[in-house]
C-alpha cells in the first residue's frame, strides 16, 4: 500500500490525507499513517513552512486541495520512477 500511495503522490493526483484516503479507499487515519511512514522512510518531506493558506502566487495553488502539500524527496522521485518502469 505504501507503493500505491507513493505512486499517487508522484502522479500529482493527491495532495493530502483526505485525497489519499479517498484514492486508496481507506480511512483517513490509515492514510495519515501511510504518509507518516513515507516521511519517516525519506520519500516525502515536510511541507515548506512558507506554504500557507491563501496561496497567492504559488504555482500549485489550483492543484492544492489540502492544507498539507505533499512533496517528494529525491529518494521519493527515484522510487516513484522505478515503480512506473
């Protein structure tokens, strides 16, 4: 399920806990745990502290449906690329 979560995040189809839960058809607490595991394993990084509500000029403002914007680390990008290969 971690691989599925990483694949969805890398595709840009989900940006937060609720979107991930819906896409995986799991409860939000499980989706939250998956995100925590991906962060602990080094595949995701914490949101940029400058990212705040009222996104202003942020290029992701139209895609971001959640207060938590998921960001892949280099390790996460490499792993998601190998999942698609």
